[in-house]
C-alpha cells in the first residue's frame, strides 16, 4: 500500500499524488492541504489526518477525510474511521 505524508511532497502536488492509495496529513498542515483534498477526491486517493494534540472541529472537510486520528473521538461523525490510539499508519487499509 503506497502512502505519503503531505509535508514530504516538495514538487508538483498533483504529479506527486498520482498512484497514491493514502495521503497522510498532519494537523498543522490542514490549512495548506485544501488543493490536496480536491485532487485526492478526483484521483481516488484516501485521506488520513493525524489531529492529535488539539480538539478536532467537524466541518465540511469531514467528507474528504477517510481516517482521523484524535485524542478523543467525542462523537465525531462523517468520517469512515476515527481512531484514538497508535499511529496513523497503523490504521490505514
């Protein structure tokens, strides 16, 4: 399974995302990752977000996230899988 962290992509985002099964995003990179979500949806790439360390605020972006790692799920809905332990890579499918 081919995955890549958003913060490791230095070249053309769209080219670098070709063929990815998972794009993994850190909480602090969410603000910069809007275009990555759009490309992921078009290309069939799944999005995983490590959002530990700060409360997750649900919003329209929930529909683009397939896997969310948080400290406490507090009833988060609209995301395929919400995890509260381990590392993001431990939960990808």
